């Protein structure tokens, strides 16, 4: 089912902060950022607002991302890297067996969740990131070994994020089951799931395609940091 609002995914941070996640927004009049305790992401609708906005936000966050078009930045800052991602979307529920026990994570799992994400993908995940959406996990011997969660949210779309399996537990189909669970729950809320994956991550892209995701567009995550 295509959605007439799909153009909003071209500017996912801005539209999430203008809709479902408005409570997490720091608004700089044309550029908006998530409060850095939750997610170090920004987006803009007025290119001329980015310079001043990024200057102010850089006081709050050492390293952060603008998602979408390339922003203007001051000389004392640098674009540390441009992460070119595929933005992928799925239009139907996933028909996959779920054999593992999937637990909805709560605040008591927070430390373990943050530790696992930062072990595998350091840099994005903050202590309050889990407040942005639902997180689901698989435990083995009382240890959290695989997770999938939700990050950016709009009225009609929810981003699937933090698709992480502990290196000792890969190859067991946990990611496939967690994505199936998370995606189908999002459809149950009458929203459409989407995700972002770095274009060089061929293995992950193949898995997502197998589950029914299609590439909607490429989108850049501009990592900005102080120019030491």
C-alpha cells in the first residue's frame, strides 16, 4: 500500500520532529535537531538556517549528523564523513516463522541494550534513544544477544533501527525474526516501516530485500564534528 505522504521520507528527521517526535525537537527556525540525549540527528527545510543552527547545536553535541542535503557549516567544524545510505521501505507484512522468544525491552534492559548497540555500531545510540520507540530483544542464558527497535517516527511512518546481533550469535536467524516482529507490529499500528542502511553493507541489504524491503532512494548522513 503506497502512501501519498511518502515524500516526507525525503526529509525524515525534519518530518519526525514536526510530527510524532515533536517533544524531542530543538528548533532553530528552519533546521531542527533531536535533543542530543536521544539522537544526534538534524534536518532542515531552509538551507540558509543550517549555519547558525549547527553552530548552536555543536555546543550541545561533539559529533552529530544532518540527514538529507548537504548543510552549510562554519570553518571550525568539519564534515568528518558522508555516509551514503539506502532508504528502504516495505509495503506488506512479512510472512516469516518466528521460533525464538522475542521480549519487548523495558527500562531495566536499558544498560544492556545501549552496551550491545555500541559494541557493534558505536556512535549513534544514546542512553535515551530507547525512549523514541519500541525495542525488542532475544535473550540467551539471560544475556541480550540480538535486538531491533524503532527510531524516527512520523504520523504514517516508523523507522526500523538498531538491527544488531552480538558477534557471537550471528547466523542464527535472529535478525530476520526480530525484523519480522518489529515490522509487523508497525503495520498493526497502521504505519509503514522503513529503514536506513549504509550502501556498502551488502549482507544487510540482501537480508532486507529477502524480507520484502525495496530501495526507495539514496540519502546522505553528514557526520559533523569539531575541527580539532
